[in-house]
C-alpha cells in the first residue's frame, strides 16, 4: 500500500476529469453564449449543429465528476455544494433549459424564439455559475471542521463576479475557436472577426485576476514570489499560447486557434492549482484531509481501471461508426 | 416561521425532484426492454410489422429518455446541496455505489443509444440488435445501483460507524443488503408494467380509431401476454417485499396497516382515517384477521403496532396508509384488466371490445401513480430515519441551509420542471397522435447522437417542414 499512493492517483483522475469537463462543455457552452450574436438564423443552425452530437457526452463527465468527488473527496462535495447553493441551482436550471432547447428548437417554428432564448440564456447562466465556483475556490470557504458555516451569498462578491465574467469570455473564445474549425463561409468569417476581441478581453481579465488575487490573498502572493524561479514557465507558456492564438486568428488558420486556446486554458488551470496547492477547500482543508476512506478509494479505483478502457473502447467505436456524418450532414459545413 | 423550516423544505424539494425524475426511468426501463424484444423479432422473422413498431416506440423512447437525463443531472447534486451532513457521513459507502452507476450504466446507455437511434443503416443488423439490448441492459444496471444505494438506507448492512462516519466492512453485504433483491424485483416488474400498460393503452387508442390495425393488434396481443404474467407476479412480489419489510422495519408496516396496538388476529383495513394524536383510527372498515394472515401466514399471528415505539420514532401514518392502498388498489385493477383481456381473447373478441379498449386507454396514467405512491410508502415510512436506525433526517440536512435558500430553490425547480414537463408531454402526445409511419428506409438526420433527434415530428403545429431533419 505504501508504494502506491491511491489518494494521489485519485487527485490526478479527478483533476483530469474536471479539466476534461471544462474544455469539452466549455466549448459547447461557448457556442451557446455566442449564439444570439450570430449574423443570421442559418448560422445559428450551423453553430448548434456543430456541438449537437457531443454536448450529451460532455455532460456525462459532469455527472462522473460529481459522483466521483462524493466517492473520493467527499469534503469537497459537501462543502462546495452548500456554499454555492443558489449558484448550483442556477447552473442546473441553465443546463436543463439548454439541454431540451437543443432538441425542441429544430422541431419548432412558432415557439422557436423561446427555445433560442432558452439555449443562449441557459448556456450563459451555466457558464457564469461555473465562473462563480472558480472565484469562490480562489476566495476560500468559511468552514468549521468539515462543515460549511458561511452565509448563503458568500459566493457573490465583486471578485467572483469578475471571475464569472472572465470564464464566460473564456468559454466564448473556446466556442469561437471550435466554430472556426467546424464552420465556413459567413459564420466562419464572423467568428474570425469576433475572436481577436474575445482574446483581448480575456487577456485583460486574466491580468486582472492575476493582480487582484495576490493583493487580497497573502498566501498566494507568497507562493508565487517564493517559488518564482520554478513557476515562471507557467505565465510564459500562457503568454506564448496567447501570441500564437493571435497570429493564428490574423492569418486565418483553422486548426491552430482551437489548440492554442486549449493550451491557454491548461496554463490558467495549472496556475490556479499551483496557487492553492495542497488545499482543496482553501484555506483550511488539504486534499489529504478531504479524502474518503482508503477502502472506498481502492474499491472504486479497481472499477475505474477495469471499466475506463472498455468505455473508451466503445465510445471510440461509435465515433467511428458516425465518422462520415460530422462532415456530410446538412447543417454540418 | 414554520413554513421556512429548511428541513421540511428540503424534504419537499427532494420528494419533488426525485418523483419527477423517477417517472421517466420507470417508463424507459420497460420500454427499452420492449424495443429490444421487437428488434429481436424483426431480426429473426424479418416481418416489417416489428420494425415499424420499433421505430415508432423508439421516437417516444428518445424524448422520455432525454427528459430522464436532464432531471437525473439534478439528482446527482441534491445530496450535496441539501443533505450535506448525510452525504459526508455516508460518502464512503454511497459515493462508490453511485459512481459505479455512472461507470457501468450511464456511459453504456449514452453510447449505444446513438447506435440504436441513428445507426440502423450504418451497422450490420446484428450489431443494431446488440445496441438495443445494451441500452435495455444499461437501464436495468442503473436501477440496480440506485436501488442498492436506496435499499441500504432502508436496511443498512456491511458497515460500521466510526466518529460519525460510515466505513464499509463488507462491500458484498452493503450492496446486497437484505432488501435489495425485493426492491429490485418489485421495481423491475413495476417498469415492465409501466411500459406494458402504456404500449397497450396506445395500441388500444389506435384500434379504437381504426388506424394501423395489423400493427396495433400485434402490439396489443404481445403486451397483454406479457402483462398476464407480470401483473400477478407483481402482487406476489409485493407480498414478499412487504414480508421482508415486516421483518426489518416493523414500524413502517404498522403504518401501512394502520395498526396502532400490537395484537393477534389483526384486521386488514380497507378504509380508515388514522389519527396520530389519539393513536387510533376513525371510521375503520376492515376484514378481520386478514392482516395477520398476510403478514404472518397465521390466522392469529401477531402484528406489531405503532405504539410499540415512542411517538418521535413513528412515521406520519396517514400518507403511508393511503399511498399503500392506492398502489395495491392499482395492482389489483391491473390483474383484473389482464384477466378480462384473457377472457376476451379466449372468446376471440380481444380487438373488438370497445369497453375493454377504452379501459386500457384510460389506464395509461395508473402505473405512474402506482410507482409514485409505492415510493411514498417506502420513503415516508422510513422517516424519522434517513438511514434506518442510524441517522435521523434532522441530522442529515445541510447546516448552513437557510429557509429562504431552500424556498427559493424549491420554487425554482417547480417552475423549471413545470415548463419542461409541459413541453415534453405535449411533444410526446404529438408523436403519438401522428402515429407510426409507413415501413421503408428512414433518412439519417443530419445531427446524430442526440436523443430527441430520433423523433422527427414537428413541435408546433405550424412548424415548417423544411426545418425538420427528415
Ligand atoms: C406499477 C407499479 C406497482 C404496483 C402495481 C405495485 N407496486 Fe408496490 N411498489 C412499487 C410499485 C408498484 C414501487 C414504486 O416499485 C415501490 C416503491 C419502492 C419499491 O421498492 O417499490 C413499491 C413499494 C412497495 C412496498 C414497500 C416496500 C418497502 O417497505 O420499502 C410494498 C410492501 C409493496 N410495494 C407491496 C405491493 C403489493 C402488495 C402490491 C400489489 C397488489 C403492489 N405493491 C403493487
Ligand atoms: C437519488 C437518486 C438518483 C440519482 C442521483 C439519479 C441520477 C441520474 C442521472 C444523473 C441520470 C442521467 C444519466 C445520463 O446522462 O444518462 C439518470 C438517468 C437515469 N436514472 Fe436516475 N437517478 C436517481 C434515481 C433513479 C431511480 C430511482 C431510478 C430507477 C429505479 C433511476 C434510473 C435511471 C435510469 C434508467 C436512467 C437513464 C435515463 C432514463 O432512462 O430516463 N434513477 N439518473
Ligand atoms: C424514485 C423514486 C423515489 C421517490 C418517489 C421518493 C420519494 C421520497 C419522498 C416522498 C420523501 C420524503 C419522505 C418524508 O417526508 O418523510 C423522500 C425522501 C428521501 N429519499 Fe426518496 N424517493 C425515491 C427514491 C429515492 C432514492 C433512490 C434515494 C437514494 C438513493 C432516496 C433517498 C431519499 C432521501 C435522502 C430523502 C430525504 C430524507 C427524507 O425526507 O426521507 N429516495 N423520498
């Protein structure tokens, strides 16, 4: 047992699942955020179709993340959810409306404006709610033992509102990069024009957060100042990704914006983790304290090791079965 | 302020969201099995009727499944938002069980559903049948895990509590706890009954209007054979389930029976108004000794009464008592209906008898009512316990939750679900009214792998058909 640190393995798995969710659902939420501003109704069709086959699977990662956290780091599950109670409700309401709008919109005409609004509004709401989670994670939780004792609206501060805005812009940028990859003609030209502005705003937001956070949180300031010698590559890589993204947009490259956008997200995510390490519920509870019993972590780990390859196998197989469709289908250019 | 009690509001909210969610899976589990059978028959006989039926029911399945998914996402956060102390105390045990549900069932369903809905012309016929079977099996696997979690809360086993936290001592005992198989069996049969009575009712609807005669006769005949087995089996299974509960949760059974005093030769009440303050029933009408006979299989067997435990350990009696009667009443009605069907069939009048077809049509909502009242019996009968005999409801609720927050979210969920539910029901009725299409090649919709896009019926009347995916 000493040789293998199960808690550390789980930290890796959960960290990766959360990031998978952020990237995958981030791009389809981003499409929803950009959606009302699209040049015409036909572009809207195209935009929606570009994420239609994948959003469903993307959300299964959220469910796995929720159940997985309960199983392996219960303190995170049982402190974050009460602390963000109303925010969680708003996120779920957003996801519900958006989920059914996908389906009903294509079959409606009289009620179409309603489903359009449900899709855009639901995406915006869900993205903003997730931004509040990030802000609250940076800001910290008021706990006694393993119980949340703060107020119902502690998550709603100017700082968290700023992180929410930043995440909305970030998701919109991811969505735009995805759209550039998946569309052409009018829609794609519109996205090429829009994306640099989104990037500019996002960079301003990130700089804002990077200044605001250490000024209010001494521990995070100390972390960065004391370890600057090893940590400098993170912001450097972030800057490099930004420059690459900017160039790619200017030169109208199709594939690079998406990957450089993802790279930017990776550096920001790592930066956040570094700031708070080893706390999972800052400023009190570390990931080891938040962990569930070793028997439970082991029991589930066995299942994950056994089943994940199978799941990946049959997921890949269906993607292969439908491989032609993504290009050929009517709304799919 | 009574009304702003976070505990009470959380209970109402939980009951509301899970009742709403449970309506969808209970139907999709039964329907998925039916679709798999149709696909198998189509594979073997190549008779177009089966394929036509399957394609019709797959459309409905897709919409109901989609609603099940969105309401299910809400469920996975309820434990943390409103019952954080409970979730924290039981995470070692319930966390892995719920995660296994995602790993073994949800991914399976989500992935093979794509093949079932859109893959008919893309994969070999055998593979398509395989996908239908995987979806059906997936729905049963997810109910297995969720019922394992729920049953553990009723008859906890295989654990010990250290410093207020549940630690698992035996996974086998915890998962296969004493009420699991009874609950799984009863719920499985309930799903088949739900799927069966809906299919039978819809076929009756078409037969009454003279539409798609050959196909709907086939569907009616098939489902009535199935229901002839399942409806009586459910009565037996319910009896066994009740006997098991009698052994492990006698107070719950006392509430179901309206039994206040422990006595021998207890009567079975058909009607009564239980009065918790006076600890008695008003206007009771009962059949002497029958409760003893059912529960102990002795004419004079002893049935425990509610007064054996102090008042703070009793569940609210009236809702349990009445929910139980509604469920059992519907179970009996179902048996009568299938016997009527058998009698008509033997006389060769199954497809002509208008009163019978009309009855089947009217019975469509009944299985859903039975399922909900069944859950009310189970869950309300458990209170004041959250984990029976171990954790009380009041110990499980989130400490930081205020009445205002709980009320806001409760009203919010009611509003959101009201809109979604209306739209969904409206759309399903439209698909049913449009009826099964003709047999022939089906075009691939342009946006694959989304549940609802299998249904190509317009949402509003004036939807312009050029927008449709067909
Ligand atoms: C179509 C649905 C349906 C029908 C016709 C019946 N039931 Fe049922 N019943 C359920 C659907 C259901 C359910 C929703 O599936 C429940 C709730 C929880 C559970 O395990 O099953 C349930 C619970 C439930 C319980 C509570 C178990 C506990 O203590 O947790 C008992 C004792 C019975 N049933 C007994 C019966 C009897 C004697 C029936 C026949 C006459 C019957 N049920 C018909
Ligand atoms: C607290 C209880 C529950 C939770 C947390 C929960 C959670 C969920 C979630 C997250 C989904 C969507 C999964 C997806 O993306 O495919 C779902 C769907 C489903 N649930 Fe539940 N659920 C609960 C209760 C139940 C019950 C009581 C049953 C049946 C016995 C059930 C059976 C199913 C099935 C079969 C599906 C597949 C979708 C469908 O058929 O509509 N669940 N559930
Ligand atoms: C699917 C159908 C279900 C229905 C209709 C249902 C219904 C209810 C009702 C009416 C209550 C309120 C009980 C009271 O006021 O005393 C309740 C409570 C609860 N149930 Fe269920 N339940 C279902 C399944 C489940 C499952 C699958 C689980 C867990 C895995 C579960 C866990 C709970 C919890 C945690 C509570 C809150 C405590 C309580 O009020 O009893 N239930 N449910």
